[in-house]
C-alpha cells in the first residue's frame, strides 16, 4: 500500500476506483481576423455568452447552498458589462478572433488576481480560468464534458467549482486534489455537497500507483492506493458507521442551543445579494459578516457610491437582525490604481492602513453605510480589517464621526450609536486583546488570516499550503485570550472565519465561550443540528482538550473521543 498525506477539506472517507482527470487550457492560433470577419466574431462571442449562461442556469436548478452561491458568482462575472465591452473592443480594435479576445481579456484579470494580496481574489483565479476556458469552448463549439465512472474517487491537480458540481452526476465518492486549500472554492463546494475531499496531496505522488481501488481517509487526511482486502473491509465498516451517525443528526431550523439550553446565535456571512434568500430560509439570526470587496470591483470592476447605496439598502431590507459590514479589505495588490508594487504585499499597504491613507475611498464607503444606518437604526455595525495598532481604531472612529456630521448637516437621519469593531486577524491584536477591547466596540475573529499570520503560511501557496491549519492548538490558545479579554471588558466577540462552519471548529468555539458564530449560509442548518445534540459541558471539555493538544492530530483525536466515543 502507498499513503499520500494531505489536508481534509471536506469530512468523510471513501472507497472506490481511482479516476484521474487531466485538464489544460486550449491553445489558439494568433492569426488576426479580417475586417469582414469582425462582426461575425462578435456575434459568435455574444452567442457563446448566452449559451454559457443557460448552462450555468441549468446547473443552478440542481443546486442549493454554497454550491449554488459560487455558481451564481461565476454567472455574475460572465455577465459583467465592462468585461463584455473590453472583449468586443478587442475583437474590433485588435482584430482578434472571439476566442483569442476572450483569452486576452480574461488573462489580463487573471494576472491581476495572481498579484493580489487579497486571498478572496486569489481564490477567484480558478473561477476566472474556468469561465475563460469554458467560454472559449462555447465560441469554438467544442464540448469537454468530463466522463467519470460512477462511484469513483477522482484525483486531479485542481478542479473548479463547476467541475465539482458536474461530477455529482457521476456520484463520485471522493475528491483528491494536488493543489488548492481549505478555503478554495472547489473545497467549499465539496463541503456543501458532502463529498469527502483532500487537498494539498502528494507533491511527490507517483501516478503509476494511482490505479485500481483507492481509499480516501478524511480522519487522517491521507489517500491510500493499492490497499489489501482487509484494509478495504475495515474502511467500508467505518464509512457505514459514519453514514448511520449522519442520519441520526438532522439539520435543524429550530433556535440554536445546546442540549442543556445554552443559546448560540448563528449568523450568515454574505458577499452577494443573491445569498440573502438562502440566509433567510435557514433562519440566520443576522448577517455576521458582509464582505464588501465585490462592491469595489463587482468581482472585477468598480461600483459607484450610488450602487453601494442600493446594495446596503437591499441588505437591510431583505434581512433581519444585526448586519456587520466590513470595510473594503483590499490593498497590497494591483487590482486598484492606488496600490504600488510591493515585495511582500501580505505585510504591506492593505486593509485599514490603506483606507486611512485614502480618505476619498474610505469616506465614500462610510457615507453609504452611515446613510443606510440612519434609515435602519440600531442594526448596522462597522468592522475594520487588518487592524494592527490601537491608533488605527481611534483614527477610524474620528473619520466615522466626521462623515456623520457631514451627513447630518446635509439633512440625512443619523444613527449616532453605530458600533465600530475590529477584525482580530493579526497575532499582535490577539496578544494585546485587553488593550484593544478598551477602544473597540466589538471583536470579530477572522480565523483564516489569524491562522495565516500565526503559522507564517500563505494559504494560497501550494508549496506550503499543507501547513495552513486553522484548527492548530496555537490558534485555539490565541482565541481563548481574545474571548477572555472581551468578557473582561464587556464587549461582544464573534467568529466569522471558515472555522465556525466546521463541526470541530464550532464545537471548540462554543466550548471557549462564544455565543455568536457567523458562517456561510449553507453550513447553518448542519451546525444548528450539531449543537442541539450535545450539552455545554461536552463542548467545554473538548475546548480544553484542543488548547492542550500538541498538534492538529491531537485536536482531531480529542474530537473523536468526545463526540464519537464508540
């Protein structure tokens, strides 16, 4: 037998025949078209967009939850008017074929995303590559539907969210990806569709051994190839026990509380308006994080202040409870004309650092948010990203007060009590949480970046992505300090990182004292159902175990011991 280690991106194990998927972008001729062919190529492009939109619409009818949300985001990029105009202009001005123009324009945005310090935009690279390649196929009239044997474990370097969705029809049992990370869109879709998935597997994987039956072990994070019969039988028994356990724990729309009655508010993370309907259906008790970067770029392009006004208005009208709006978390990249080249953009001019330097950008967003707050008093909270020192919090509060005065003088209703909180995503803030709690109105822990900076791991870097472990004991120890500081100073603390949507993560967070978790809408019912199965003492015991573990493996062993004792 051979074993290849990776990271468990979607829980569960699987036994099945291994099927390898190879993928590549089509190579196109560089020859220019004639002037007489220009209109024909434009028509080919517009038809291809329409055909692709229908394909995505057909996919959406089969989906729900996060898988649906990500496909919707791809549809929004495909429909982006600026991109369409640039491609048509390229065909006209440069006399490129429709297929070449699609590659040229999408390629430009893909390169910008590669240079970005924003993990959100880096994760969208695979979305853009998928749209680019599939759109080229529609232009050329080619079909590359992936034929996969029923019940396979699929192995690939990387898959797009769309690929994962289409594989569902083949009833794949598991996914094993060489690249990607825990927060990659393909991994998130796999979680949503409950497909066991490993990422960051085997940079030295021997493809000659990838034949016959394989085993995906989600508990240990390994792919086993060429197993013997006894090992196969052992894992089949494990899978059957897990299936029975999943059937016992039902998703719940009832109020979220532990078995002995401790209430936990479950809220939704939102990026696109289209996600609100799902958040409402699963009875999210508020919006714990609004990612606003899509407003700045619309996924790719800029949105005006008026469009921001409409966006925030709809957010408040179509939701209930508190709405936490994070200020633009950008900078250190080439997606904005203001940003310079930086040798290490992740440690550079980004987040609140950039916003405090660029008053026009900051004030434009604050005006939209505070106008909306005046119409919906006591509901909006402002969240600052990438805070590293207390002076930044004080300066932001000063800027908020200035904009409030401007709006009041212009006759707008004002909510003077809008809380201003901070993202806890830099270790310095977690260590000095007591001092920050005396200035900030609330804390929201961003576990993705907190992990990245604590463990010194770029989660988008395939060479070291396997070291990105958001459930590492060091993260639990830092989080414990933040909770203690928040309680001592009487301010609220919540978690909005991906860790909250994970059953292990949610369990430890509740045990550490969190009573407010925010997650992607597709995870809410699952987490609610899980919380209702156990009493607070069990969660607290596990949290103590997690903080005392020596490594991630110890955390997982403690989780199984506390919640799956049999």
